């Protein structure tokens, strides 16, 4: 905790009017400490009426949504970054402070605040109430996790707490939907406000703690007993040896499940795409439009969409681990390993989110106060195997790795290969971090502070919203970036015209481009068709799958046999492994390059990063091919 901003800047806090009123085009800010359930409440209030963007001029994400009141009014809600105080020490805390104090013209000062606190950890979280109430904005104090408080024998007198704070208080469970109607009452202006009570403003942290403690006593707050299962599970999960082995077992189980469970779903999606494609082919007459739609768009985009089940299954497991409270323990375990390479535990969360996408992962580094640690985390984040690599890995592994058991039914060869690729990217990140932290980004060790949430059962609604969100992101990407690339590729594959007719793919502009770069990738065991895919994958890694599907489709090689068989015909086993290694290391993503440039303030670091990762990718692929050929 820090100093005077933790409490406030004036001597008293007063609230105008007899009731908290939110009306008209009011803007509501949702704020609270990390792990208070703030995002769960945001999802509960806004449902699917939400969007994610960046604050103008910075890479901090802004989550905005609309809460629809029973009378039909729509109230904009902005979900601010989690913070413990109003003394900004990192970029996201600065953003939250600026929004609450009206210093961001692009957002505007909120007309009301929803302050979310963990009711099971009220003594600590109440310290944030003083500076928020000192702003003079109508505020609803939301004590979340009411179900945990009740089950574990905790208690708080809401009337007394409301009187002490001079603000309405609601006890809710965002996970279960309990008490949400009180939040809507506040937003509708129907919740009465207690009589104004002067709130002394304290000037240092120890006095803030004393104030929070006194408020808790006046409200007869009885902290719940720590869950017995939390103590028992932590004794195992946080064990230096057993905890690490369990974490590795969880990771292995995830990848094995991706192949054993998601494969039938993938086949079903593939069947639907082929069925609808055949129907479209039967109703459209032969024309350039039919060729563009089927050979270019349908085949190309469909080649990527079939991997949606694998991607969603991965995010399902990540969601379960996160909502259950296990990932916080994994961060603590990872801190011990990261200390050996010069990083801290705070780097774990951005690196973990990089398994979804490097772009938000790089944004998440804003929580790291040490600038050199933050820069090192930014530079190694793209090594983590993002979800865009998953379709590439799955395609090549399924084509070249036989589906044979390694440990009976528990573990197969394909899961081992996938795990090895994830480990390869992580190893590259660790080695690179060690090089950076021992040379150009050397700095001292920063303490790692993390609040451990209790273990909880994930809810179906929370997981469902998460998967729906990822589906929309995946399909939007397929319908925009990949679609555009497929249209451009189709045009290049049909020019220049020969006697008024399109050339063969081998002699088209696309073929000429592939043959131009083929000498550079031939030492890796790759051909000109893969070369075209490497170029298009700069737009998005998974685009190479769509590119190869489209190229082999136009070349007449995937009508019956499929893309996997076509690749088996053109690539050797060594070449296939080389391609996997190349994608494990290479920074094939323009979006990531752009966000690194914005985050670091120039082109120096992204150019260095792209060059280093490209050189490592080429060298690794070269060695893999010549060892396995």
C-alpha cells in the first residue's frame, strides 16, 4: 500500500441529495481490488452487451458494457482495471485514477461508482473504500462472495456498515446471481442512501488500516474461517515438488484431451463445411465468383474453422483453472522458477495469457512496476504458444505423427508432440529472459505479492460466456483477416491471364512469389507452397492453414484425399518437424509487432524481437530437418 492517496485529499466526505441517483445517460464505473469478483459481476450485469477496446493513446484495455434496467433504460458500465489503492504505480492504476477523477476527456467522469469488495477479506479490502468515497461520487459498496461468507461462518451488519460509510451497501454473490437486484435498484435510483456521516480522511497507510479495522468492528464484521479444503489443497498444490508435478500432470492431461475429445467435434465441423460446400457448388453455375467462393473463401476459411473445437477446449480448461483459484497457485509456483532467470511472479500472468494471444499478454505487462522486468516480459511473450499456433500444430501433427499410445490410454504420441512444442516455446522464452536479464535488462529482484483466492467451483455461466467470447473472436478473425487474405490469394492465383484463362497455380503470381522464396526455405525441407503460407501467416499465424487448403484445393489435390494427405505427399517427416519448430519460434503476427511498438514507444525493440525470433526459428528448423531427414 502507498501513502495519502489511499485515504483522500480533503477533510470530510459528503453526499448531496437524499438518495443515490443514477439516471439519464449516466456512466457507471465498476472498480475493485483484484480477485474480488469484479469481472464476474460485470459479466452478470452486462451479459453479452459488452465490448473490449483500448483507451485512446495507451495499450490498457477498456471493457465497456450496457446494463439494462427493468424499466428498459440502458446504463453504460465501464470495468476499470483492478487496484488496491488510488496511488497510481503502474499504467493501469493510472488509468483507473484518471477515469475516476475525470482527467480523461475520452471517457468522462463517471456519475456513479460500483465498488466491489471481497466480503471474506473485508478488513483488507475496506482500505479502498475511503479514497473512493472521498471522490464524492454516488457509490454503491458491493460486498461480493456472499455465498462464501455465509458457508464459512462469516458475518457483517450491513445497516451498521452502511451508516459508518455513509453509502448504501449490498451483499451479493456475482457467481450465483444473489443480490444482483439491489445493484439494479441502485442504478435505477431506487436505493435509499443513509444519513450523511462525516468520514475522517487519514493521511498515511497505518492510519488507513486502523480506520478500516474500526469500521469493521462497528459493523460487527466477523471474518469467515479459512476453508479447510483450501488449507489441505494448498499443502499439496504449493508443495515445492508435488505442486510442480501436479501442474505438469494438468498440462499433459489438457493436451491429451484436446486430441481424444476434440477430434470427433473437429470431424463433425469438417463434415458440415464439406456438406454445405458441396451444396453451394451444386446450386451455383461455373463462374469466377463460384471459384472465388469455393476454392478461395470456403476451402481456405473452412480449413481454419474446423479447429475451433480444439481452441475452445483449451480455453475451457484455462477457464476452469482460473475460476477455481488454481492459477493463482500456479503463479506462486512459477515465481520460484522465474526468479532463477531474473523475472518475477507478476510476469507469469501475462505469459499465461499469451497462450491465448500475445497481444493482450503484452498489454497485461502494465501491472509490472519494474520497467526492465516489464520489457523482458514483453520480448519473450510471443514465444509462448498462442491459440493461433494450435491449428498449425494440430494439422501437421495429425498428418505426420501416428496415433499410437505412449503410456497406454493415458497419453498418446500426438499429445506428447504437442506438449513438446509448448515446452519448446517456453524453453526459448526462459533462455531469452535469462540472456536479457543478465545483460541489457539487468535489474534487482522485485518482491512478488499475490492475494490467494479461495478455491471455488467454476460456474457454467461464467465458462459459457468465456467460450462464447472466444468463439466470436476466433470466427471474427476467420471472417476478416483470413477472409481478406484468401481473397487476395485467389486473385494472385488467377493472374496473369493466359489466353483469357487463369493460369495453373504453379505459374500464377502466387506461384511466382512462392518460387521466389523457395531457395531460402528449401534447406528447411519446405516447398514453394509452404513458402506462400509463411508469407500470408504474417497477417495471422493460422492463415497458413487456410492458405495451404486453398492452394492444394486449386491444385486439385484435396478433392478426395484431404489436406493432410496432400502435405504428406509434398513434405518429408523432417520437413514437417522443421515447419513445426519454425512456428514454435517465429514471430508471425503483425498485430503483435504493432502492439510491441506501441508499448515500447518505437521500432527499436520490435525490430530486434522480430529479427531475433526469425533467426532462431530458421536455425531451429534447419537443425530439425537435417537431423531427421
